């Protein structure tokens, strides 16, 4: 199968390139294809005529998006739209990624009143510019191309690029005290497991919106604690409230993704996030001798 991966220089794009390596796969970085350039997108898709386009390009600096809403909209809404329009003309399927930050953060009530994860059918209510731009991208793709997979994922970390896990390892190296918020709960996910699941999804023919994330839920504090334990690092780690951080973009307090839809249609379950994190640390060569 001929596959085009856009945003191929990002942390997910790089792992998607490996997951699709046994296909006839072309990866284009931002320098090679800017997805906000409608003509360039149309030209690239028409020239390659891929059966599948996987769009890993996005403006992912959640705080940065607050001061550049038009840039966020161009990359996260228009980019996927231009790709969907190009795919429509070539009969290609499009996979594009969205986020748990399309949700508002008030945990839906599950059995017995306990909080449950968001399903694909829960209403979106983004709190940030980033979340709104991703929700707009979802909407435009759905309206344009029936053969689409909108993959909502969350809290993504891979062996390359900028992410929370690598930041925690860097802070452990720096040796000072580390403060991490414990009042946001989500679905930590690795690019490695996500890319493998996307591959399975892309050949399934089961189009639509789907949540793909590692199993289990955690706060950022839980993830930091697990990173330091698995890496065998002694770090002075203390919990912090989000309100004390004063970051430009509000984050949902609860954004756990329910993956029932994916699992029941035969995609996944992805491994538990702790297992995924352990394998990520192995990949980074960061699993410590004193690992707990
Ligand atoms: N990271 C997370 O925690 C997270 C959570 C939920 C959903 N997602 C979604 O997952 C997907 C992959 O994200 P990621 O974590 O791999 O992010 P990433 O590492 O920031 O990768 C995004 C890539 O897209 C490129 N890009 C930005 N604007 C572009 C444009 N106009 N044209 C072409 N490429 C462009 C970036 O290039 P530059 O670096 O040169 O700008 C970067 O290589 C995104 O759709 C993101 O919204 C991520």
C-alpha cells in the first residue's frame, strides 16, 4: 500500500514512519510539505496518489497557540481540511489526529456516580485555542471525506521530540526539586503503541472517530513518579496545583479517553500506560539499575 505521512519529523510522525516501514511509505516533514499550503498539499497528494495519508502535522504548543489563534487554526483545522479535500479527489483514506483537549474537563458520571472516560459520543467543549482548533479540524474532515479516521489521543510521549517523559528525565539529571501538577487526570500514551494501533486501524476499513490511548489513567504527578521509579532516580518530587502555574492555556482537569469503541471493533486494547512507559524508558536507555 502506498502511504504518505505528513508531519513526519514530529515524535509521532517518526514512529509512524517505522510502523509503516514495510509499506511503500513516503514521509514528508514540515520543511518538505507545509500542510497549511493548500496548493502544495493538493499537488503532493495528486502526484503520489497514496492509498492512505496519515497526518501527524500539527501546531502542538498548547500555550503558544493562545497567542496565535490564526496559526493554530491554519495548522490544526485548515491543514487537515486541505488534506481531506486532496484525498477526496484521489480516493485516498485519511488518518488525522485529535486530542483529549477537545473536552471540557468535567468528568462524565459513570456507574455508581464514579467518573468515567470520555467516549467518542460525548460533546466536545474545548477550553483552549489549541483544543478549539483541533475540534474545528475534526469537523472539517468529517464534512469533507467519508473515508477518514479521526484518532483522538492524549498525553503523548515518544523517544524523540519534546514530551513530558523526556522533560522529567532532564529534570532528574539537573538534580533539583521537581514540582508536578496532581489535579489533571488523563490517558498517558506512547507514540510507539499509538503508531502500531494506527496501522491496525488504517487497514481495518472502519472509518470515523476513535479514541486510541494506552489503558489506565493517571495524573501528571503519577507519571512523573513512575518515570523516576522506573529510571531508578531519587528525585525530590512534590505535587502542585494547576492554578499556581499560571500558564496561558487552561487544561481540562479530567480528560481520560474511553477506548471501548476501539477495543470492541478489534483495535487494541493498547497496553497499560505503565507498561508502555517502561518500554519507552528502555528505548531511551533510561531504565535505571535501582529501578523500583
Ligand atoms: N503531544 C501530545 O501530547 C498530544 C496529545 C494529544 C494529541 N496529539 C496530537 O497528535 C499529533 C502528533 O503530535 P506530536 O506529539 O507528534 O507533535 P509534534 O512532535 O509537535 O509533531 C508535530 C509535527 O508537525 C509539524 N508541523 C507543524 N506545523 C506544520 C505544518 N504547517 N505543516 C507540516 N508540518 C507541521 C511540526 O514541525 P515543527 O516542529 O517544525 O513545528 C512537528 O514535526 C498531533 O495531531 C497532535 O495534536 C498530541
